[in-house]
């Protein structure tokens, strides 16, 4: 099993720290999705791993071997560029052949391998086309074929679907997932799209302020975001501060009342600790007013139609505005009471 | 049936009238003279031998190819340095290497003469130091100095064309190559070079064309031992009076330049499509001692190559040298001498007269070139479907050798009152043929870049069409016209090829006078030639400095 280990990478950009002691690991057969806002240094990290840029501090280690003195062309790592960087002076087949030519393989062997590589991405019929004639999706496939044909020990992809429109992106996500798992090598997949990261990633590494703030399976990341920033980045809403008032059952007291939580979230907590709750905006139940726990009361301030229901904004008092998707459209100005089941509440450690 | 409104019809007529101005000018002063040159082959007598065509043709190709090769050796590394690195004084160095582009050939020839000639700096220094009686360096009148001057002249083209293509190269390309396992050398050979190929080819063809049609450098530095097609046309016309031979040589010359120009146009059209803007190379400070040494040596070499002839010219013009005593001292006699008719001879014209002639011709050229250039730019804007066609016709005179043009004028305008003896305006007319494409190239893109809604906004705010033009379009266009005018001014001041055919003995221009003085013996003639060349250098340098200071829409730094 191959392992890439990156430790304590520091890199400045225009005098300001961009990567700030970043560390991560990725193994054979695993797709690690590196997720972060644009400008967070994701591409720079890939370039450092590829050997195109050098960190001020830190190590890139492949199976125990420090690559500090190995130049890019000897690392045998593949990198798929964001806009593919297909060579305009070479046709499709010649682009795919480039890496094989650099290995010094005989011509007939190269053309055989190019053919296989292009067939694998369903681009066999395009071998003699100019790359300028290809659509975005076709370019993406050729770039993948080019990267994989060179038989890299590790593959990095820099937002490979960002330039494509949504429907094509959804179609290619599945295809890409299959191709990448088939390759059986460690894969680092950079994206700023949470949805894409969840579909493709075996693991998510979330980059913020130059560090990996969370590194877990997608399910785990969504169930327990490491902090408020991660939760917001993942699209979570309706944050309310509170205090653990009971450990068993696990109850958190907030301005809005008491909320009972899943007992599984109790690890690492103790009574009296300050925490933040996030209420899922979906699946809240409208109920008649009964004075019990797990209840949010408020006044409707806005109601807008969405594809999955009505997005209702309510004023819950204490200057807290919340958003919920409901299947009914209550009139603006009317009071409303919602019941939130324990499974719909996420708990963040302050 | 639709009836056209009278106003529309009027606009139609003015559109075509605008287009007629440059067309008439070209027919009268370019196509007819060119046709006459071709006719002269059959209509005139004169001995013609194949070897006397083959020999200059062979040498022309040989020296042009060699010059182009050497220009690449100097220009490509320089283009690399300019496109990839940041260093102190980069702006000034770029200006310095661009300077030759606008320098008249006579100035360059005088510069190299002042540096390397028998009376030049290096020889004086060596003679003084080692007590020699004759100059130890005799590079003048050799192939070496021709090549040197051509490299000096044309490196700037390579640096501009290849440098800007290189800096616009998608940075991902070489990196994609490296990640796929290509070593730096392989990246250069398999990625960078193929991507730069169209620009290298375009620059190479342009440099070859300029070397092929080079006239002043060959005549002034090469001397009588070397004859290219250009100098041979000159000799056959003015010394041998064999117009038939001159006509045939012109035809050969035209055919060759046409082939190169067509190739250039093809390559250039292809070039535009291969570059992807926006992801270019960001110049970096050099890192490590190897890079620093390479950059340092490159800069030093460029400074030496580009400054030494220019500086030698200026300094040598204010130094007098006494061969007998070996003493040199500061003097302004070369400049004060320009104002006196020292020889009292009929054909002798004091240099100051030549300078005034040049200025007069240059002003006329500017006026004519502006009229034609601006009219053509408007015609192009009004008739966009004909733009490509107009463009290539107008660029034809640029690809034609100045000597052929001069010969054509000489044959065509041979009866009073429109012969060269009684109608000296032919000189600025010839200059205009070369200069007005530059006005067009400055004005047309700017005119095209003025958005339609800017004019509409003016109209809606209540301005009459005339006021809109005056307040909106005129200020924008006039800046571009100023740039074009300055180009025309500098081109006219320095033009030598055509002028050498057309200038009356008693009405020389500065370049012609410099040529005459340089080819006569004596320290005084030499000194005054250098003083005039310095004067020309200063005038052209000022024009260039002004051009660099005027920002234009659509122009790009690299």
C-alpha cells in the first residue's frame, strides 16, 4: 500500500501566510477530497505536492522517502489542471501520448496504450481531433486519459469539473468516481463544491486558514462538524448558543427553551459547558402550541417558494432569525410553533 | 420598392470618397511606378547577364540568412530574460533595445563607424596605447560589420515578437509537461518551442525580410566589395545607367519579398489563434547564482551591443583627433562647421541646409501621411467588409524595397514639371508611402475601440453630430494621430533608400548628406558626418520618447 504524507507545510503568498502548518495523509485506493473556499491554498498545496512549488517549511514524503530534492518530472505524480492544460500544438492522441513518450517507450507500445486510455474514457473516436475542437466535457475526459496513461503513482485533480455546466457535472461525477477507484492509486481531489466532495470523496479534508480543520469520512463531517466555520461552510443554518444542563438524557438549554439531543453526542461534554446548536432547516414539524421541549416559537417574517417547499423565515425573539423549509405557506406576520426532533440538531463545541 | 433616403445616399458617397483618397494615391505613386519598373525591362536597352543577377541574389540570401541566424542567437535569450524576469532598469533597457527600430540606417552606420572604423574609438584607443601607426581593427567593409549592424537593428523585433508571445504563454503548459515526466530540456523542446514556433517563424521571416532589403547598412558599412540586390539596383541605375538591368533586379527583388511577405502573413494569421490570453507568465526576480549570473551577463551584453555604437557616435562627434600627433581633444567645431559653406563649391551644400530640407520634407510627410492614414481608418470603419482587402493593399509599399520605389519614381516622373529636378515634393510623397501605414496602424484600432454608445450618449444629451465628433471622437483620435504623426516624422527624417534616388545634388536630406560626407576622406568630413548623425539621432530619439509616453487604447505591455 502506497502512502503520501504531507507534514507541517508552510507557504507564503505575497507576503501573507497561505498554508500554515498543514498536514495530511492519503493512501492507495482512496479519494481524499480537499475542500475549501477559493483562494484558500488548495491549488498551491497540489503544486507543492507535484513539486512545481516549494514550501518554506514542511515535508512531502512518499512511502517514507522525502521528496524535497526530487524535481516535478521525476516524482511520477499526475496532476490534472483546472482548465486541463491540454497542449494546443498536439492532437488528442498526441496529448495522451506525451507522458508515455517521456518514459521512452517504443512507438507501437505507446499507440497501443493511448488507444486503451482513450477507450477507457469513451474518447476512442476522437484520437485524431484537434484539442481546440473539443467541448468542455470532452477536454476533461482527454485530460483524465492523459494523466492516467502516464501511470502516475498518485493522481491530483484541481477542480476538474468546475468549468462545466451543472447537468454535465452531475453526469461526470459518477463516471469520474468509477475511473478514479479503478485506478487504485491515492487520489487527491480538490473542489470548493461540498456536494461534489461528498459524492466523490472517501474522506474529506477541509482547508481553512492554511490548515486542515477537519479530516473525516463525509458522513462523520456532516454529523459532527469540527467547528462553527465548518458547519457554515457545509451550508448548515439556524445557530443558537446554549449550555449543557443535563448529561443523561442529554439536554441543552438555550434562549429558545430546552432541547433534547441524541445521546451519542454526549462524548466529551459535561454539564455546564457552553455549546452551539444548529437546527436543520428541513423536516421541522408544524405543531399546535404545547409547552414542552424541542420547540421553536416565532413570528413569520417572510415566505418564499422553493423547489422543495416554502422557505420560511421566522423571528424567534432575542434577535434570532431562523429559516425552515415547510410544506405549507403560513401568512407573513402569523405566529408559528415548530417541533425539532433530536436527530435534526447538530451540536458544536465552542 | 424601397427608396433610399437622400441622406443615406450622401453617406454612401462620402464613404466611397474616403476610400478613394488612399486608393488614388497608391495607384498614382505606387502601382504605376512599380509597373514602369517592370516595363523598363522590355522598353530600354542595356546588357543583361544571368551571373550578374545570380551573384547579388546569392549574396543577398546568404547575408540575410546569416544575419537572421545571429539575430536569433542574440534575440531569443534576450526575449527569455525580458519575459521571465524582473530586474532593476528593465523599462529603460526595453526602451534601449527598441531604439534601433526607429534609428535611420545612416545613423547606425555612422555609429558603428565611430566605434569600429579606421577613425573610430577602438582603433584610436589601441593606436594610442600601443603606438601603432595604422588602425589594428579593420572590420569596416567586411561581412562581419554588416552582420553586426543587422543584429543591432533586428534583435528588437525578435525581443518584441517572441518576448510578448513567451510572456503570454499559458503557464500551465510547461508545468503540465513537467508533471507528465518531461525534464526542463524536454519541456523546452517538446512544449515551449512548439508553442512559440509561430511567433519564432513570424519574427524570423520579418527579420529575414528586413535583412534581405537592407540597403543603407550594406552601402555604408559593407562598401563596394559587397553587392546585394538593393545596392546593385542602385549601382546599375545611378552609376551604370543600365535601367534594364535595374528593372530585372527589381523584379527579382519584388518576387522574393512577395514570397516572404505572403509566408509572413500566413504565419502571422496562425499566430493569433494559438495564444490564450490571461494566464501568462508573471516575471519573477532571479533566484540563485546561476540565474543571477545569466541575467547579469545578458543585460551587460545587451547594453554593450546597443549602447556602444550610439554612445561612440555622440562622443566621437565632439572629439577631434590629430593623426600626426596622436592627440585627441574636446571640440564643438564639427557642429559649428555645419553652418558654413567651407568649400564654396557649387555642389557643396552646407549641412544646415540639408537639415532644413529634411525638416521640411518631414513636415510635409507628416501632413500627407495623416491625411491618408486618417481617411483610410475612417474608410475601414465605414466599410468593415472590405477591411481585410484594404489592409493588405496598403501594407504592400511596406514590403516593397525603398530602392525599387525610388527607381520607379525616377522612371515614372521624368518630365517637367513633375520630374525630380523640378518637383522635390516627390521625396515626401515617397516617404508617405512608407509612413502612412504606421498612421493607419495607430489610428484604426483606437477608432474601432470607441464604443458606439459613447457617441449615442452624446447625441441623447443634445449634442449635434458635429459637436459629438468634436467633443468625443476627435480628442481620442487625435492622440493616436499624434503617435502616427511622430512615426511618420521619424521615418521621413531617416529614410535613405528611396531618397538616395530622388534627392537633387543641391537639395540633399540629412541622411544623403551623411552618406556623402562619410564617403569622402578627411577628419573634418568624418567629424561633420558624425555630428549630423548625432543630430538625427537626437531628433528620432525625441520622437520615440514621445511615442512611448503616449498611452493608446489597445496597446499591450509585456
